[in-house]
C-alpha cells in the first residue's frame, strides 16, 4: 500500500475541500489585515472616508467566501450533505485525488490573490488619502486582482462538476 493510498480517497477529498476554504480564508485574513492597517492610518486623519476605506478593505475578503463555496460544493458532490455515507467510506484513492486536485485552484488562487489584493487595496487607500476624487481608480485596480480569484473559483467549480 502506497503512502497516498493509506489515507483513503475520502480523506484526500476532504483535505482538498478543507484546503480550498482554509487557504482562501487565510489569504483573506491576511489581505483584509493589510488593507485594514492602511485604512487605520487614513481614518485617524479623516474619519469621513470610512465608507470608502471599508469597501477597499472588504475586497480581499471575497476569496474566503469563494473558498467556502467550493468547500460546500465539493462536499455536496461527494454526497456528504445527502446522508449516504456508506459509499463514501470506500471512496477510491483516484477519486479522492481527483477531488483534491479540483479544489487546488481555489485553495492556491484564493490564498495568493487575497494577499495580492490586500496590497493593492492598501495602495488604493493611499490614493484615497492623497486624491480622494480618484479613489475609483484604486477600486478598479483591486477588481483586476479579483478577476483571477474568480478564475480560480471557476476552475475548481468546473472540475467539481465532473463528479
């Protein structure tokens, strides 16, 4: 029995689903933290900009939500939400590895894009501080990073639809 087979298919599948939500949430926590740090500096100078700062800080948090969507979709496709557990215990290693691989785009894409988006959001908060009328340009820059998080979500979802 190989090392991977010793874990069993279900364990591999659940590990993939867990990584999709876990790493995406870690990235979102890091990204919103980066943006939040930049926001606190501006808000102690000008509290009237709190609404715009909040929008910019929230953007890196979407990856955690996308990871949660992939998690729920994966466990639903596995049948864990339907109550039929007998077939799951015997999930073969190849199927478990396929679920694991299907969840990886969201896990890695969510982690890395949320951190990158947090950095862009922090820079956008600096735009808001210096040129308040141009803050939407920073919002657009954040949206470009968001696009890649959405591609990660789409890749995982399309692969999970194959089960």
